[in-house]
C-alpha cells in the first residue's frame, strides 16, 4: 500500500504514483482585459504626440495659420474706390481764371490745355474771393462729386495745385484758378505719364494686404 493511501482505505481506492494534484489560483480575466485596453490607449497617445511634434518642427502648422489669415485679408485694386473709370480729358470742361496781376495767363493756359485734349469753358479774371489771394501755383475747384474724377485728371497738368470742393456747386465743369507761384503747366510728357499712372495704377506689391 502506498504512503499516500489514507488509513482505512484499501482495495480499489488506493492512490498510487509519486504525483499529486496542485491548487491553482483562478485567472482574473477582467484584470487582463483592462491591462490590454490601457496598453492600446497608451500607444495611441504616444503616436498622436509624435505626429504633433512632427507638425511643429516641420512648420506645417504655421502654414495653416498663415493660410487662414490670408483668406480674411483683401487686396485693394482698381483706379478708384467707386470702381468707375476716370474721365478722359476730352470729357472735362475747364474754366481758366487768372488770380495774379500778370495779364494773359488765363488765355495762354487755356490754349495749352486745349492742345492737350481738354475742353475749355470760360476764360477771365478770378472772382474777388480768389483774386490776388492765391499764393501757390493754383486752385482746382469743382463740385464735390468731381474731386475723385475730373479734378484728379486735371491735377496731372498742374503740379502743386490745391484741390477744393464747392458744396453749393452743381455743374460738371471745373475751374483752374492760376495763383502767384504759377510758372507753367506741367511738362506735357510728365503730365501724360502721370495721367497714365492714374488710370492704370501699379499692382499691389506681393505680400502687401489690407485687413
């Protein structure tokens, strides 16, 4: 009889051999599942953090910010804020007045403007409001709606002229009132270049925006 056989048990109930059963702790499946989920989550966070670092050092994030800012900015273009084309000299009637003591200036200036394509209206001496009271080269006077159009075109012909708007004026003609500092109209070649630049302004330089 084997030493493992309990007393009182014999026959077919004998235990033989040198191996005996061992007790094992039951496996905790829940703990294993939570461990797997935690490992996957940790790997995901590490991967996401790596991608963010790559974006920062590669500069792609900065490009996205600049692109978004660029979409909010608008470039200014066009010869006039209203979008209307500037009038041609042939569409502008100019009244020429002399506010200086020198005689003949109004007629000479009017003849030169006519050669350059402008229409000529009245010619004469300036009114008492301006006569012998203009120290500069001259004054360009017209209705408020002519300042950004007809007066601007006429201004290419006389550098340094002062621009004024008469709130009570309704007509489309403009006045050129000759002042004490007047010597001559702007050289025709320079005036033509100024008029061309005014009609077709240079494009906005690259990278310059208004927001």
